[in-house]
C-alpha cells in the first residue's frame, strides 16, 4: 500500500512539474480573443440591455512563476442603433493555477484607458474587468486555448454632458474564447 501511495505522489508531482514549466518567469506569449454577449447599459439617464461584441489582442510576460503581466488592446461595440464603439488599452494581471496536466485556472484583472464614440462624439474614460472563471488549455507547449465564462466589468466614458456607464456581469452570457502563442 505504501508503494502505491508513493507512486501516486510521484505521478501527481510529475504532472505539477510539467504544468509549471510553461508558466515560469521570463516566458512570453501573444494572443487574441473574441467575445459576444449581453450588457446592461445606462446612457443619458436611461438604461437598456444591449448586445456586446468584443475583439482583443495582448502580449504578456510571466514576471514570476505563474504571474503573468500583459498589455492589451481591445475593441468593443455595444448596442444597435445607438451603438457605443470603444477602444481600450491597458495592463492585465493573471495568476495561473494548474488543475490538470494541460489545464489551468487563470483569474485575470484588467485596467484600461478607453475612448468611446457615441453620436459622433469622442468620449474618453476607463474600464475595469475581473475574469473570475478564466481557463486555459495547453494542447502543446506553444499553443494555449482560453475561455472566460464568468466575468465582471465596469466602464465609464464621460465628456461634458455625455456620459455612459456599462456594467456587465456574465455567466455564460458574455463568454470569450482566445488563442495564445508562447515563446
């Protein structure tokens, strides 16, 4: 029974070592993501639910084992006839927790400076996001496939008398999928 126990411990340790080898200090990656979902939008004292489409790219480096610091650029379109277009750029911090040989739980915090366009006006602002259920599957050492299923985000765009606040809490309502290349 002791031999089985030690064999199990060695197998688990082997999985942990192979999982961590891809998220060591100094590792870099570049990736992109695509998302679609529903948002609650407050605009000019009125609120409505709107369809949201997002597209983003980012580059990052593991500044410590499992800690990834990245810089992202994203485009977001919210609404239909009275659509708000936004471009955001900013840092992101992720922490990778191995939950299998090639599967990682990677919660992520984003902060971005944004510029939106509504009614022909350019409106500056900021956005804050927290991806609570963010996962990455690594089929190879160089490729990562990610999915974010539960996230919270807040954005504020404001200029003169024009102000938009967008709050989004999605549980499979705002999923995103992404691909990363590690080098």
